[in-house]
C-alpha cells in the first residue's frame, strides 16, 4: 500500500503540531496520524510502509479508528514519523 501527499513537504514541527487538528487532503490514500494517544491502535503483525512525497517510506505502526467530539474516522494509519494528521477526502 502506498500513499503520497504534497502536504508532506510543508514544514511542521511535531512539537508545534496540535494533534486535534486534521489536514484535509485529497492526494493521500488513507487517513494517517502520528498521535498514538488518539486511539487504541491494533498493532500490525506484518510490515507495511507508506511512501511520502520525497519517495521515502514510513512504517505503519497500527490501524484503528479515531473518535473525538468532532471527528470520527475509521481505518486510520498510525505512522509515528508523521508530523501532522491527514484525513483523506475524495
């Protein structure tokens, strides 16, 4: 499985990212988040990576739903190396 995003080139630092903020992105193939506290993820028993805009790969740690007061997303990829939340919009 591969996902790419032009948003990936924007400079965000994880210390300044507010994890409740989500970027709507029509160029990614799945919802993705680096925030492990947002959901109780299901660890993957096999290795899957996503490709980002600069052709590097990031490992998916797990997959689960994210449910907040204002948002409910299923099948969200937990990717620790991301610096922002991406919500797929078609």
